[in-house]
C-alpha cells in the first residue's frame, strides 16, 4: 500500500493505494463516512472494506474527501464530495490497465456517495453500500439502478435502519438484468460495534458470489464462441 497525493478539483487529495496485482486486474474505490461526523479514510470499516478487495486481487484506492486530513478544500454538502469521487475514480482507472471489473464501496455517507456515483458511471460493475443513511438522504435518484450491488444495514441501527432502507427502495427500479440485494447484520448498530467481522463476512460472501458468477459467464461466452458453427465452402464437398 502506498501513500499518494492526487491533484483534485479543490487541490490535493490524500489517498492510499494498492496497485493491481496483474494487468487487467479488477479495481475498487472505497468511500469514507461523513466528514462532519469525523469520517476519514482511516475509519475502521473503510479500512476493512479496502482490505477485503485487496485480499481478493483488486487494485484498491481509498482517500480523504475535501477538507479531511491533508486533503484541501472544504465540505460541500455532498455536491463537491461526489465531484471528488468521480475525479478519483478517473484517476484510479488511469492508473490501471483495462481493469476487468470496476467496483465501488462506501460506508454511511460514503454509501450515499457510492450510490450517486454509480448512476453517473456506467463502467461500475458492482457496489457495496454499508448503512446508507436513508432517513437523512433521498435515494429516489436510483431510477433505475444501473448495476447490481448489495446494501447492508444493522438491525439495531438508529441512523440507517433496514426499514428506512426498504422504504427508500420501494420506488427504486433496476435495469434489466441487474439486482440490488439487501442484507441485515443482527444486533449491529450504525457503527457495527462488535459486529464488524460479521459485516465484512457478509460483504465477502456477496463479492465472491458475484465474481464467481462473472467468471462463469465469461466461460460460457468463451464456450459459445469456440463452439460456433464453421461454414465451409460448397467446393470442399465436391468430388
């Protein structure tokens, strides 16, 4: 993992980056909780999400949004933070060599930014949204949701309860072939105290399932290509 500085829209952006382990490896961008509530890229769940993708062969980047840590600028009500996320995703993609998959993951406020980002970036293949604060932010912009992903909430969460998430998603449609899965972590509050390993286990199970499905789909397509009918010239059958 390397410490890097990205020249962002409001000046420098402080980040941590793990290079893809091989050309064409998948990449993931990780977004931290609300800056005004002490959220930084050093948040424990943000770090655990980073390590999850790193463990499974992704190039990964997490960063401090504007005004956080050594990142320049000031908090901008989510508007500038979304601009930062889009800019950093561009930067991450430019560091990579035709990544196989592009994922985004965020926790709390970072989950809300993640969901907005995937609406603007069609190259995102999957997402993990941990406890998006559905009682504070409208999720109706997911119309329709362009990628499959997982939304997780703790059933003891007073800030982003599963009920609030479900209510917010009742009006959300998904594009054909996409699916937004939901999961609950029993006994978990918004900060997943004593439940973080369980949370990451839920995320890991989902990620591995999605990666296995994508690999199987690629194998099926390769088999279809290799089994294509070969049309021979009629002259080949003449005596």
